[in-house]
C-alpha cells in the first residue's frame, strides 16, 4: 500500500488530501501539522476551514485511509511520498521584505524530512514557491550521509477557495514538474498514477521542475492581472458613464479574450494573488529584469488603488464626512463560500473607515471569527444577522459576493436605516435598479450612481 504524507493541514493540504483519499482507497493518506488545534478540528465535524462539500469528502475516508495527526516525524519515517503544503507567506523582515517569500517553514520542513528518513522518498512541492526552490530543497535533502534517495517534484495546486472540492475532483489540469533523469521520470510516473485514478490522462501535464514552479506564479499573476485590468476600466466607466458590465460582456465575447475573471469589484484578496505576484516581482529583480518587475508590480498597485477609490467614493457621496456614521459591511471574507479573510479588501476598507472615525459593523455568514482576529479592534461590532447589522446604519458596503445577500428583504432593511440610506456595492452583486426604487442611493462599481440626491 502506497503511503502518502502531507505536511501542512491548511486550505490546500486538507482538501487536497481528502480528495486523494476518497479517490484512492488503496492509498494511505496521513495529514500532519504542527498546530494541534487545527488537527483536532480536522478530526471533528467542525472543520478548521469552511469549504462547500468538504465535510462529506472528509467523512467518507476519515478513519479508513485518511488520518490527521500531529506526529510529523513518524509520518515522515513511514511515507513513500511526502507532499509539503506549508505556508509560504511574504517575508516581513530583512532582505526582500514585503516582496520575497518567507521560506523558513519550508526549510525547517526539508531538514525535518532529512532527519527522519530511513527509506527513499518522493518529496512533492505542493506549496507555491519561488522558482528554483526545488534546487535548495535538494541541497538540504542531499546534505545527509547519502543512504536515502530523495526525488523532488513540483506539483502546484490550482484550486480556488470556495470551489476547492469541485476544482480538485475535476481539475483543468494536474501539473507535475520533475527532473529529466531516470529517477525523476519514475517519480513523475508514480505521482501521475495516483491522480490518474480519477483525472483523465490528457489532463495530467508533465514538465521540467522550473517550468512547473514558474507556471503556478504565472497563472496567479495572469488571473490577478485580469481583475486589475477590468478594475482600471471600471474607474474610467465611472468617469464617463460607460457601464463596466457592458464593457466586460462586449470584450469577453471575443474568443481571444474570454469571459472569465472580468468582473469589476472592490479588488482581489486571498492569501495567494498578492504574495505570488510579489514573489514573481522579486524573482525578476533578482535576475535584473527591472522593467518586468515593474510591469507586474503595477497589478498589485492597481488593486490597492481600487480599495482606496472605493472608500473615497463613500466619503464623497456621504457629504464628505463619515465621522460617527454607522457603516455596515456585508461580508468580510475575501470571496464568497469561504471563511478565509487573508488579504481581504474588507480588511483595508475597514481600516480606512476606522481611520475616518466611522462606526464599523461587520456581518458575514462564515468569516466573523477571522474578521475579529484580523481587525483586533474594540471599536468594531460583529453581527451574524444582516438585518440586525444594518439597523440604524447610514450605509451598507457589500464586500463579499455571498449569494444570500441578493435575497434579503431590502425594504425592511431600508426602513431600519438612517436616511438618506446608501448602498456601496463593491461586488456589483445586488439589483441596483430595485434598490434605487426602494429609496436607496446606490453606488455600484464601474457604473453611474443611482441616487435621489440633488
Ligand atoms: N489557499 C489557497 O487557495 C492556495 C491555492 C493554491 C496554492 N496555495 C499554496 O499552498 C500553500 C499552503 O497554503 P494554505 O492556504 O493551505 O496555507 P495555511 O496557512 O492554511 O496552511 C499551512 C499549514 O502548514 C502548517 N505548517 C507550517 N509549518 C509546518 C511544519 N514545519 N510542519 C507541519 N506543519 C506546518 C501550518 O500550521 C498551517 O496549518 C502556500 O504556499 C500557498 O501559496 C494556496
């Protein structure tokens, strides 16, 4: 029986391994983490992350061929294939601070693998990493007495939070990068044979290690670039009375452009886009490619600008002061169907509103615990019920595209708010015409405002 270990039981490690275990009953899958609370939650029915369909998949294999544990060393010793899915955040100190990846967790893991291995291992990079990290990994792994052979593969994860289970069950492609040596090719085949149990062979793509590492950074850079591009056009729409939805539809029907990822919004968030683009920027700078670095840095700059612009529009609309005004954020998660708040635009918007001395109220179906941790602000009110959250508010700002917000009774909400009542729809989620008819002053993204003001 093949034994797989995954180090890191986070948003990637947990769902990925649960799907492998479900599809490969003949493979033993163990997921370890240094955080005992996270492991305890994975063993319970209150999983540490919210993801539609995840609990059912975990329950189908947990205790059979899916085990969660804190025994990292033992797990390493027993495994044939080790996925490393630890976090690789942006460095906050020293050289490359604010841009380069912080690889301390990564290196610790490499050393731990070396110390606890007595048989050959395939080590799989699941985390998103700077290009050529596999080389550093190999140098550490091969610094031992040489009795154990380690083959390092790159197998980046392309799942999106909120749709992780469907993305994993039916991926666009599985990418495996390996060395062009005999052992490298054998390792690729072994890993591919696991995915082949549920993924069609034509979707399993193999490349060299560096192409695989770079493809993951490039995919995220391109996706974020599309959002920043359409958001840049949204600002032009607001200035010219063009409508960004109409522009998106018109350009998206061009088969060379395509319709996906063209929704204007308050900006992208999540733990990956910004971090991975900055990682690419740092890589470019390291190789003296300064113009290329500047090009990609602008995608991040445009995203920050979009959030600032959103708050500036709120302040101008509300008569140039929001001091003491109750402003309710509908949603705090960085996107719908997740409780993840890392790099959420709601975070920067909240901080700007607090700096303007507004009274901030936050409602979200899944992310209130994370929101309270992130903001760490006594001045903020957290309220699960959107009707309660909106009561007495001067304005609502839609920050997350939770579908349930579309079905709320906005007449009731309008009745309970201070007049004139404002809605700033940072996701273009709601029916603006209807809201305007109810009496709201409505400010979408990339479209003319619908107001009752002179
Ligand atoms: N979140 C996503 O949507 C997504 C998608 C694709 C790729 N990725 C990449 O996957 C990687 C993991 O992301 P995530 O969102 O799952 O992060 P996460 O923070 O949710 O999970 C990482 C886990 O690793 C654990 N960990 C850290 N060091 C450890 C060690 N030495 N031993 C055991 N456990 C350790 C942490 O306790 C944490 O639980 C990142 O590189 C990220 O860029 C993330």
